[in-house]
C-alpha cells in the first residue's frame, strides 16, 4: 500500500518546484510514496517525477481537469484514496491546492493541518510543525484520524533528485454532478511580471523607501542584470504601485531565493516572515535604525536612488 500521496501541481507542463520539494520530503520520511498529477495533458510530466523518488505516479487526465478549479480534483483524490487507502496526503500550498485540500478534508471527514514548515515521523506517527505569533513560536501539530492531510508552506523543502524510478498508472476519472459546474471563463496573465517571485533565485524588493512609483524602474534594471524578479512590500501594493502577485509577506507570498535585495524596505515583522528564509539578505535603507538591519547579512545605509543605479552599473560592467 502506498502510505503517502503527494499532489503535484502542474504549471505550464512542468511540476512546480514546491510540489517537488514536498515529494522529496515525503520520500525522506520513509514508506512508499506516490504522486498524483491532474490535468488535461499531464502525462508528459510524469517522467519528471521518476527523478524525485516517487514509487508510483498516478496520472488523471480529462478535459474537465484542464481549468485550475478545485472540485474535479477533489473527486479524483477522493476516489483514489477510496481505492488505495493512503495514510497521508500532502500538498504544497498554492491558491488551488488550498481549495483542494480543504474540500478533500471535508469530503473525507478528516483533519487538515496547514502552513507547515516541517514534517517528521515519531514512533511511526506523523508530526508537523507550524509557526505562530508572527513566526516567533513553533507549534507541533498532529492528526486524530487518517488520512492525514497537510499543506506545506511555499519554499519550505528543496527538490532532491533520486535514482529511483516510478511506476506510472493512469487512473479512471469520474466526477460528481456539481463538480463540473464551475468553469473558468477567462484567464489573464499578469502583465509586467516576467518571472514568478516564488521561483526566482534572485529577488529585488521595493518598500515605501523607494519614494515614488517611477523608482520601481531602478529595481527592474537591477533585477534584469541579475536575472532576477522584482517584489514589493504591502504598502506598495496597497498604494496601487504593484500588483498583489508581487507582494512578499504575511499576507503575500513567502519566498526563498538565494539572494534577496531589500530596497527601501523597513523590515516589519509582516514582511520578514515572507522572506527571512532567503539565502543572503542585502538591505539598502537611509534609516540606520530600520528593523531589517537587525537580521540582514549585509546592510547599506544610503538612498536607494543613489545606491541601486551604481550597483546595477557595476554588475553590468563585470558581466560585460
């Protein structure tokens, strides 16, 4: 019996990095691990999962799964669990998977722990860890019944390639009458966001200290020479300078780039919880007492409008 099933989210024909990270963690926990892909043309992605340790890959393909709506996927997972009896079902958190996991927990009448930053087995039992009180306290959580459903915080686990090979199995798909009633009538890509901040290796983030919306162009130029993405704090989003998809923080996205350059970012706790797992944090701010200087790796006291153009030009010359 497959003990753990990981839902792998597909993005443009490729499994998301967060999903692969959760799959890798599930393999580390031991036992047989399966992965499930849902979509209208996802069979090609199954080969990728052979490299990340899944013992079995379940592929559910149907036109009703082409749109990113949760209920048809809840039907697939509920039926798959009914036939296979998984002990745990794990999801990397996204807008879609949060809906799927919640709907599945209600359907199976079981518990769901969310925003987990660690998973381990103790005496055979699954134990999760989540952060509370603005990430200042660690709380251990468990489940009263099976299957055990868990949503993992984005950026928590890194994908790890394995030598194992998976058995690919096409699963039969059927839907409840109500599950296909919701349809996507229009899909729009966010203009101006060339790279998702959740996948970016380098992030240049702007805060209120950049002064005015025109100065976002300075961040764009720096991000371009670093092959990175531009992000923003909540005030910039609230003022309409940036779309919500660029927001990092407690009410935005949690990121984990190798390099995070905070430009005019004060470093309030609401922003810190979204980026403090970055590899190296560089802060540029005119206020020497800004909270971000307490936890950054390198701090520059100066005006973003002076420091960033100079840094961009220096990097451009070195890369020429």
